[in-house]
């Protein structure tokens, strides 16, 4: 029986992935490197420490200081996120209100650190809808490991099989599947690959369609 919805954050709740792409490309230019959009997508869903490790290794023979690149991109992002805040993705608040009105538990389960999660929730005014938060910094293994979703379900007092996960990334979808939850992908920067299509409960275009899907099913019964 579906009782809870676990939200990824970046690219799913808030339009932060396009900001991160812009930040990486602009900061790479400062090191005389023309970074492609595809190269910025290589770390989608990674925990921050994994982003550092990946780009340090990736750029070691390309004349780019990977750690500085990531540091500079975070500084660029924070200038925006900690002042005006991110833009909400379409239908986010509509979905949150619907879930609250229908007595679903709501969690944010993100690879980002708690500081950034809480800032984004507060700046956008949606923190009041969220029951609990689980961060990648609180678990040993980042996505595609299921750890952050398992932690979120535990904090809600829920069995993962009674949770619906909303994700935009390939690693996030794999993590949700491994956790034993139903996983819906709402692609942002990168669409589903063949493996993701086999594990996804649904692939939707936007968060508003989640409301439509839930309304098609009997209240509090398992999605079919």
C-alpha cells in the first residue's frame, strides 16, 4: 500500500541542474577548457565528494584542476542559491499540496548536503510540506546505492515497498529500484536509457502527471 513519496531534489524539485551545467562550463572556460554539456552530465546524482573525485581523475591529463573547477562551480551556484534561491520545477507545489491533502508522508532524499537541501526548501517556501529529509552526506554510499532512500523510508517509519520515489537521474532510478520502492522517472537533463526503462514504474513528463497517476488509482491502494 502506497503511503509515502520520496523526492530527489536537484533537477526534480528545483531547476538546479541547468545552473550546475552553466556553472561548470563557465568555470572550465577560466581554465581555458571548453567543457561540453555532456561532460557536465557525467556526475548527475553523485554525492559532492564523488564529484570532486570524478573530475580530479577525469581532468588530470587535460590540463584542468578538477578540484578547483568543482570549488569554483559551487561558489557560482551558491551566489544564486543562497540569495534568490532556485526555481521550482513545474507543478512541484501542486503535487506537494495534493500529497498533503491526501495524507501521504513526504521526504526529500537527495545526494546534496543538508545545508543545500534546507536552503533550497526554505528559499522556495516548500519546507512546510516536507516531513523528513535524508542527505547523501548522512549515508556511506551514494546513488546508485539505495542508502539514502532506505534512510528516508526508515525515518518515515515506512517499508520501502510502500514508498514511491520520484527521480530525474539514471543513478537515482537505480538506487530507488535497489531500495525496493516503485520508481518514477521525470527526466530533466538526461533521458532514460534501456536499463532504466526496464526498472521504472513509469516515465512521466512532469510532476503534474504524478497527481494524475495517483488519482487514477483507488485511494491508498497499491499502484498497478
